[in-house]
C-alpha cells in the first residue's frame, strides 16, 4: 500500500523527489504518513479535500482485499 500511495502522489506533485511515505503498524490499523514539499501540499489535498479523500477511498478499497484497515495522514 505504501508503494501505491507513493506512486500516485508522485504523479500529482511538482517535486516527486520530496515525496515520502512512512508506514506505522498500529493495533487496529496501518497508518501511512505522507510527506510532500510545502508547495505541493495543496495539490495533494485538492479543492475541499477531494484529492485526499480519493486517496483514502483507494486505500480503503485496496485494504479490503488484504483485510487490513489503512489510514492516510498528510503531514506538513
């Protein structure tokens, strides 16, 4: 899942070399922390949060296949 998020976000931003995803295993869910360049933060979040919500929807759908819950956090 980490690679999935990383590849999608790299296609959205202007500085793909600054994209990093950290995977943290929790008791009930796997947390993916996404870091991008400050200038690209708006592109990842999108208008009214639509892009970020779409990323979370993809994670939920892919997570159902492997029976895990994924949470995406965008870190500044």
